[in-house]
């Protein structure tokens, strides 16, 4: 295989490892709150509700970043399982990002003519969250899937 393909694979692996590490660090607080609320919940919620939302928190903030890190490590070592995990992680990231983008577009369309009530004095300011990081992550993940499915990359992982 060409040296260019090996450099491409290593670059993708490093990006996946960094992405997983950053996502894991950003999700630590949510994981801690979920564990704390599961055992020391101050509000009345059913166990099923806590398990339902806790499962999503664990998937988004623990399973997905750890899978990205493991996929990146396997990809860096040029193991076949690393390629499979990396493609799967990138497809999951793309699917979730695309679904979130579609959800945002539908909600924005349906709520475009809803009149806003007057804001009272002393009201708290609500933060605005941009969808741009979601768009970038979604596009980068599908580019990674396309790059990982190039013929030259697939041939490297056939053994």
C-alpha cells in the first residue's frame, strides 16, 4: 500500500482519538449528575424514567466516546477491528447528527410564526445554542466514512 494511505489512516485515527477524548471530558459532568441523581434523586421520578434518560446519557457521554477512542487506536494500529469500529462510530455520529438536524429544521419550521410572549422585567436570559458544531460533526463523520471506504484503505484491512 502507498505511504499516502497509511498517513491518511493515521490522521483519521488521531482525529477519532481526540474527538473521543474531548467528548468524554465534556460529558463527565453529565455522567456524574446522572449517577448522583440515580441514587440520590431529590425529585420524584419513576425508576424507569431515570433508567431511560440515564441510558441515553451513558450512551452519548460514555459509550460513544470510548468507542471512538478504541476505534481510533485500532485504526492507528491498522487492525481490522479498528476499521470496523471506526466506520460504525462514524455512521452512528452521522445518523444522530443528521436526525438532530432534521429535528431542528422541522421544529424551526413549525414554530416560525408562533408569537413570543412579552418578556417581563428581571427575566433570566436564555442561552442560544448554535447548530453549527452539529453540522460540522455530521459532515466530518460522513467524510470519514467515505475516506475509510476508499478502495486503497479497504485493501489494507482485508487481511
